[in-house]
C-alpha cells in the first residue's frame, strides 16, 4: 500500500542534474591538432603557389581562385583550432590541473594568440609554433588522464 | 560524513506523503557510482547540512535547473563548495564557484 502511494507520488518528478555542461567527458586535443595542421598545410600551399608567367587571363583567374580558396581554408581552420583550444581550456581543465601545471593558462593563451597570427598572417614560423603549442597541450591533456597517448600528425 | 546513502524506509515514505520530503530523479553520472542516472532520491529541505553530505542546489547560472552534488567545504560565511563524486563527469564549484546558502534546496537523505 505504502509502496504503491510512493510509486504514484514519484512518477513525474523533477530532475536533479548530475552531469557536466558539455558532452560528458568527451574531450580530445586531436580536433585542435587537425585544424592547426590544416592551417599549416594551407600556409605552405600559399607560400608555394606560383603566379602565372604570362598575361593569360584564364591563368590569372585560376591563380586568384586557388589563392582565395587557400586563404579561406587557412582562416577557417585557424579559427576552428582556436575554438577547440578554448573549449579544452575553459571546459575540460580545472583548478586542480592548474596546480600541477602552473603554466597552463600561459600555454593556452599563447596557443590562442598563435591561432590568431596564423589566421591573419601567412607565416610558416607561426604555423609551426602553433603545432608545437598544440603538441604541448596534447602532452598535458593526456597526462591529466594518466594515459600515454603518442603525438602524431596526419601529414 | 558518509559516502553511502540509505534506502528509503517506511518512515521516509510517510514523510514523502506528508510532503516533508521531495522526490527527484537523478540525470547524469557525476555522482556515480553511488547514484546513477535514473535513480530516485528524497530531499529533506529542513535538514542541517555538513561537509560530506549530498545536497540539491539551484544552478547558479541556469534558471530552473537543480544540481545534485556533495558538499566538499562550507566557508565561515556559509557558502558551499560542491563537487561531484565523479569529477571527470561533473560541472561543479570548480567551475562555477561556491553556492550561497539560499540556493541550497535541501539534503539528499535517501534513495528510493
């Protein structure tokens, strides 16, 4: 009798939330690495792209089209890298991690700044530095999970 | 402080009928393994709260949302630092800071 009343009283009850803000626990710096690597690849392609020797209009149209596409992808991927890093920084990392890695904020701040540089400039140096920064974050991230995940790149 | 939570007995059920307890259903895994998603719990809004107790609190930023967490610390000014038992799957005071006494709904006294 008592159990039946309890069951009836607890049929449509309010929720007590016991979860995280994001997709629970699904964080991985590889998404930032892929975007940073794409931005590096586009930087290289922009630097290597040769302008046509002739005054042939079709050749110039093709050149400008290719250059514009490289630039657009570089801008987009540098921004994606920045967004992915900011998610890791603000959502995954907690004050306890900062105690163990006191340069954590500085590392992320510099990495985010590098994303902006790679987006704005055509700098092989900054694109390489961004990859180094993402690699450092990869190391810290997996160390916080006590997992030995080797660094790798697609290229 | 107890890491355990008793199962509701007949007294708790009577108190629920008398509206001295409020029932909630847990959603999420931040209090796992003690409380899993889908578990039902009873909250006593009048119980005194100590460090180690599990409490229900209003979310400081999301209106209408209530959180279930464990009290890790109570400051001298009466603010509560709340954490999940399963920190990797928990957004808690480590992210949103301490919770004011006024935002504590009550103590989680048992599960159904």
